[in-house]
C-alpha cells in the first residue's frame, strides 16, 4: 500500500466522488474493510429451509474467514468459526451437508453441533475439554432469514431495532413458510464496493438493463425527472393499497454501524409481479389474498437485500472474496407448498433478477478494469446516484471513525 495510512487516505477522498483507485484494489484496505465493515454487521447467510433438520450445515466464506452454520439437536441454529481449536485446521471442508458431530480431519478432535469439544485423544491428564469448544458467532433468525455477527455482539448494531422496523413489511410475504426454488452464484472480478455502488443506483438502468427497465415503471419516470415517481405516482398508489390492507410506506436509517431501509412500491400498471409479462410466476405467498402488483425491498447495507413481490422473493447476498473478486448470490423463494413444474418454472421465476445480475456482473467487472487503470481519476456522482454517494460517505466515515 502507499505510505499513507488507510485513515489518511480516507480523509483525503472528495465528498460526492467515487474513491481513489487504491480503495478498490489494495489488500490492506480490503483487510480493513472486513474488520471495520463486515465484522461489525449482521450478515445474512441463508434461508432457514437450507438447514431444516438437526445436523444440516452450510459453510459461509467471507474475506478469508470460514463459518459453519448448523441446525442443532433441538432445532436451534448455531454458527461456529470453522477453525479447529487444536492447531487451526479448517474442520468442515464441504459447502453443505449433514453431520452428527464435527470431526477435524487433522488429528481427529470431535465437536458436537453446539460447538463443544467432546473428544480429543492423548491430551494428557488435566486437559479440560470444556475450555476448547469452537469459537461461535451470534445468530439471529427473522422472517426465516439467518443472520450472523462475526465480532463481539455487544459492539454490534441493534438487531432488534432493525427487525422491529423491517418485520411488519415482511410478515405478509410469509418467508417463514417459504422454500428455496433456486440459487445462483454470480462471481464478478470486481471489488465489493463497486458491486454495492452498482446496486445502489439506477442511473445505469435504462442504458444497461432493458429487461429491468421494461418491468419497473419507476426507472423511466425517474430518468425523465429524478424523484418524480416518489412525488407523483407513489402517494396515490399507497393510499389505494393501504385501503386494501396492504403494508405501504418506507423506513430508512442512513447512518450508524449498519444502515438499512425497507420500502414498498408498485411495479408497473397492469403488472401483478416482477415477471416478463407481468403475469404471476408462482402461487401467492404468505397470507396475501391477492396480487397487489407491488414490490417490497429491504436492504441491510451493504451485504444483503431482498425483493418480495406477491408470489416470490429474491434474496441478494454480496460477499467479498478478495480485493478484486465479489460473489453475488441470489436465492429465489416461493411458497413452501409450491411444486416446481406445476406451480412455477424456474426460468420464468428467476428471469428479471437473473438477466439483470448477469448484466451487473459485467458492468462491475468493466468498472473494476477501468478503475485499476493509472489514468482513472475519481468521478462525480449524478443526482440519481445519491444512494451510492451516501454509501461511499458512510463507508469512509466508518473507516475514519472506527
Ligand atoms: S488441528 Fe484439528 S485436531 Fe489438530
Ligand atoms: Fe444494475
């Protein structure tokens, strides 16, 4: 890295501009990002239906850390650092599976599902197994979504406060009674901040996302006059939707350890769901009695977002792999009773976010290639990139004030 410290570099960034090249490529800054951002956030991992019964586990890799998330004997969910307490071997080698206990492949230490060390041979008299359990992470489950916290929970964001704001919007969608219809991983050769910057703005949508633009009316409305969708279209729709008993409105917290927001808005006149032709692609979810043609969007900045329409939910998880690679993993949920081939078709279900994310993965990769050029200089965000600018301002603030 340059001679300047991360803190000095952060303080030199110009407000309202994209970052200097070093923030997108440097290994030391990436390490700092993991410590200051990702280890201080509630991180979305997966939907509960991925690990339905005791012993079912998944692993989650982030910035060099590996965590195993497992369903315990009594149905509770644990998250353990996947690092043996003996000499540090990775224990679980597979991304998912089912176990009765975790056995380290190196010298055979055995841990139960709750992380307690239950067997370690030849450790001599006086060895106290109870002191050598796996290091665990805090876990929260809300609306069927599993979140973990890598740091010391008492220093973390107030999960209950976020949950109180977000849950009323999610409850009608019945995510606790959902199943995973499809999962797809899009790994892009770009820094995680470029991926988040991309997903925070729709300045690029008309240009780069013809399919998304064709479905979502707000894109062109706001492209013509920024903010006009919220000013002119939303209020009347909200009034009508509220009268019909649907949740409307929005909540946003832009600062703090973990900014988040939730909002609900109509898709397009005549569109029942976010599909190619506006027609349903799956049975109604949750306790919805009819299609309201709207979408609920939730963001837990910067790592997780979801989009719920009346018949399906798309979960979007961002995971930094290294300074120059980011994984975007999308999971589509439908009603737990829906049957593939009869009630839904994966191609129709995933169409909009799949095609859009493929496009975004390429945009992010191009962006990354450009910012690594010696001739890149930070650029100015437009009025339609205010959420991206806010994300960068928040990011720099976290680096400086941590
Ligand atoms: S490192 Fe796991 S048993 Fe030795
Ligand atoms: Fe995009």
